[in-house]
């Protein structure tokens, strides 16, 4: 039995969110674990690679999995109202660049306002996990919807 599009998107997005929360927190721990206080500019700078990597991998990997499942008949083709680039690598790069510009801009505006003195390590770790989840939650459904709308060869 093939899953519905909504169920498939929710499942793949949830898996991607879980992975990206763990990876975001692991990398935040590696970068910041010796600091007691992390300045707002350092957190914003760290958002650049975090956003790009989470968005890129949150697009590419689920797209490739969806394409494979689509070709093998494990999931049905679903039309998408989101017209997008069919090449999964190019799609992932474009989505990652867009997410990075938007995410880092929003972070650069909000973080100094909400935490003008910076964050302690615990708050930084917690916020990096939430941010990774948010990026994955926004990017993965777009990428997977696009992949599921591709015609099978």
C-alpha cells in the first residue's frame, strides 16, 4: 500500500527534522562547548554554515530517497503546485542559498535584539536545535513535493 502524499511528506519531514536537530546540536557543542557566554555575532556567523548544510541536506537526501521510491513504485507520483528545478542537486543548492540568505538575515536581526548580551552555552545549544528543526521543516516538504511530482523514467 502506497502512502498518501501528506503522510509521506510528514514522515520524511519528521525524520529530517530529527536528524538535523541532532546534527545541529552536535556541531553547536563542538564549536561552543568551552564557552560560557557566546556573543550574538558568533551565533549569527555560525548560522551561515548551519543553515546552508541543513537546507542542502534536508533537500538533497529526502529528494533522492523519494525519487528512488518513486522509480521502484513504493510511492506514487503526486502532482505539485510548486514548480521547481528537477535536478535534485541543483534544487538543493538553490533552496540552501535561499534559506541561508533569509535565515541568516532574520537571525542577524533577531538575535542581537532578543539576546543583546549573547547566550549561555545551554541556550545556544537549545536554540541551534530549534533553528535546525525550523529550517528542515520549511525546506524538506518543498524539495520532496518537487521530487514526487517528477515523471518516472
